[in-house]
């Protein structure tokens, strides 16, 4: 998986040469219960399709024109990124590879300006769990906080009115 190619015959059994990926890369479709990536490759999204890409630890593991992308708990050699926006939320474009940020942001790992106040899940196919309370990925209080304040104010007003009616 992930080798350079010009024709399907150059790819492993079941693989296809995708000439739109770095001018020719061997891939296998994945993402269904009956399709599993070969050892040393990862199932990752590419332009709306789930494909097996060569697994990597750094950009130098990939062929020319590709970078090592981190997506959830998997990595794969995909066409180089040019900007942070090319990469999944929680990663940054560094020398053509989408790498995880180091460190934390106010209590949330992998925070990003583009996120929705919640760090990415460990597996893109799995739904994300609810964010922990107090998570600092740009959250400045949500609807639950406003509802709680409003309820407390109404309760206080009702108690004051009730006290005035008795006297």
C-alpha cells in the first residue's frame, strides 16, 4: 500500500492505482465490515472515500509528494498539506505533514481554532462523547449555564414575592 504506480497491475491484489493521489498511489477501498486494510496501512478518508494508506510515523516514511497525516488514532501517507486548514481538526500542517499539536489548551487536548469546543475523538468513525464540563477549547459557558442562572433568578424572585404576600 502507498507505493507509486501508473497502472492497477502494479498494485497488490485488490488494490487500485489512483492517479489523482500524488500522481499515482496504490490504495485499497476500506471502511466496510468486509474490507480491512493490509498490515502496515491505515483506513483513512480521502475526498469522501475511505481508502487504505501506508501507515507512517513521520513524513520521511512517505514517498515524495506525501506527508504523514494523523487522523484520530491512525496515521497514513497522503498528499502533502499546504496550510493548517488542509489538516483534520487537532492537527497542524508542518513541513507537508498533518501532525498533532504538542501540549494542551486550557484543559483540552488537541484544541484548534476551527474546533467546535470539543477535541476530536479517537476514531473518526465513532461518535464523539459529550465534552467534559469546564473544558477550555474556547467554551465560555453554554446554554446549560444560562439556563441555570435564569432558573436561580426566577426562584429568587418567586420566594421574595411569596414572602411579601405573607406580611
